[in-house]
C-alpha cells in the first residue's frame, strides 16, 4: 500500500532538508511518495526575498533542491521517489 506525505512550508523551512529525511520510517510505509503542493513551493520561493537571513538561505536551498529534482516541470511526474526506496 502506498503512503503519501504532504510537506508544508514550515516543515521545508525549519526542519531537516526534505531529501535527507527517512520518510519510510517517519510515515511507517514501505512505498512512500512525498507531495510538494505548488502553493507550498510558491510560499517557500517567496521566503527567498523576505524574512530572517537564515530563512532566506534555507528557502534558496530548498528551491534549488526542488529544481534539481525536476519537480518544477509540467513534463515530469508530480512526485519523485528517493533512490533506494524499493520502487521500480
């Protein structure tokens, strides 16, 4: 059974980088898909230009990671699987 996790802006800006979290352990599922809603990505992007220095830097880091995964393109699947998650 597939488990979906939805990351919010607060999680992306203030906790461990989403690509470094063991989502299988955290969500208790063997097949986990992390969903980043477009509105959340937009909110994180807005933080690149306002707020505390640490928050700006973190927002830039998160957006860079999202873009590196190809999640911004409409030609890609809406979710990405972390290597080694047993998919495929």
